[in-house]
C-alpha cells in the first residue's frame, strides 16, 4: 500500500483541537498494551474475570481491572454481575466493541506477517555504529 492509497483529511486539525484530542484519547485506549488483548480474547464470546486473567499472559489483576473498567466506560464491553456466592462477573464485547474486531485483527495479522522483517530491520539498525 502506497501513501496515495491512504485518505488523509484535507485540513489536518491542530493537535490541540477538541476533535483531535478526543480521537487521541480513543486511540490511546484501544492502542494500549492490554486493551487489544482483551478485545481479541472477547472476540469468541463472554468471559469471566479469571478466564481473561488466565488467557492474557503477564497481566496483573489490577491492570486487568483498570483496563476492563476503561473499556466499559468507553462502551466497548459490558460487565454483568450475577448475585451468587462468590459473585460471578462476566465481560463481553458490545456492538460498538465488536466493530473494533476487524481493525484489531488486521493489526494483529499485519504484526504477525511482518514480525520477521521488523526484527531484521531492528537488527540492521542496531548494528549501525551511530545508533548504539
């Protein structure tokens, strides 16, 4: 894909413009380290908190809680509490969250397809004497 295939806005807003800030906040949410994992994990349906924790290697309980809370606040997931002992809490993608699956999986597939090329580019870059 060449840059000519990418549609850019005719009038790029200032980074301080209200719309630009809002877009940046949304991209910060969906582009953080854990949100993509959670969204991809919920692609196959509802999961309980501990299922998510076990399925996402390296995430702490606190970080999972904070990320789930942020995704819920943004309307991307729902949280359902069942009055059992102990309480059961399920998480699932909302319709809005489901619209993220295409872009998220495209990004995951792109990364998977290009990981060796990127690794080689990094290796070549790091070999240069002016980049150490």
